[in-house]
């Protein structure tokens, strides 16, 4: 495990103090991927380390956002944290529980900052993947549901690409998250959009996944109807 990790010092964007950040070396071997894009790697789970948490003030954010918090949000977060006692250290090798705690903190501050729906959705999605790894089914379902809601908002309000995804990919993902959280009927509408999209022909893998998910969602819906 230690061979895959290294430490760098970063300055906290909120309090200005230096702290060590544990990063993952990029020599990772992918083993498989779930239908909601959760990727499994050999030896280490890199999702454990994508959230930076300052042990001095307690601020937490996605590694891509941490250095780029706006001045207005620095002021907002600093005022919230002022006078609060911080007793948190999530540096070094993390357990799953520590990674989950880091994501919950990042979601709290992302909401406080009013970040884009797609950014919050991504945090909830990766949190759901950690719950899945730990077989915390109820928690996974709740996080997936949140991710679906925020990605839906992003699809209607944000410019493409969204979270690095094309319209075809994000439409498929929303449908898949809805299907996974028991909303097969709603998911079907998104899968149908993908299957009917001319652009989907350029993304054959996503198109095939959407067709498979469409069949599963239809089967789930028909089973529910026949059981009534």
C-alpha cells in the first residue's frame, strides 16, 4: 500500500497554514468498472485520497477545487470556522471510514460554498462508491439518490461537458442512478434519450450500456406491474 502513496505539502486556501497531503501514484491497474462508472483498482482505492482536509482549520474539498476556492468563499468558510476547535487529522494512509468522513466534510463545505450541482453530485457519487465497497446498502442508496438529483440539475442548468462528460454520458448516468435507486420508470426516460440520440453512435460503449440498462429497467417496471 505504501508504495502507491506519497506525501506533498500544501498551503490551506482558507487558513494559509501548510499541511501534508497524501497523494496516489498514477501507476494503477484497473480491474473492472460498474455501470455507474465506479472503477475498481488493484492494490489501492484512489477515491480514498481525492479529498484534502486541513488539520489546522478543518476545511475540506476535492483536490481539484481546494486550491481554487474563491475569495468570497474563503471569507465565508473562515468566518464559519473562526473560534471552532478542530481535532481532525486525515493525513497519511486512510481507512474507509476516514475516507467517508473526508467526503462528508467536503460535501458540507461544497454546499456552504454553493458549488455547481455537478461538483456536489460527483462528491455524492464517489461517497456512494465507498459505501458500496463497505456494503453499507442503505447509505449507498441515499448517496446515489443525492447524486442523481444533483446530476439532473446539472444536466438542465450547466454547460457541456459536465464533470468531464458528454451529454450522452451524463444522460446515461442520470438514468442509471435513477434505476439503481428504484426509480426505473424515470430512468427509462433517460435511457430512451440516449438510445434515440444520433450522437450516441459516436459513443458505442455508452450506447450499449444504455441499451442494457433500458432492458433491465423495463424488466423491473414490468415485474412491478405484474406483481400488483
